C-alpha cells in the first residue's frame, strides 16, 4: 500500500514507497553498492516498513562484504 503524501508525520516517515523515485533514491544513497532494482525487490519482499527494509539491507551488505 503506497503511503499518502498528503498525510505527513511519523507514520509516513516509517514507510518506503517503492513507486516513489525519491524514496528509493534515498535508500540507494545509503546503500550505494546495491542497484535500484535490488532495493525495490527488498521493499517488495519485506514490505514498506523502513526499519525492516534497512535492517535486511544492512545484513545483506555485511554478508556481501564477507563474501568479497
């Protein structure tokens, strides 16, 4: 469910809208080694909850660094 851009506040800050380029780009800025598609896939898999997505991406990033 996309978040409502009219209603702003804590609930909006806790969600990532996969269809909003700016929100996906902001996450990409935090995880530049991931492609935009990988970030979108993570959002679709783990839902729009920002904490859940960022936690997954952090774990995935630390695993990727160990594999290198």
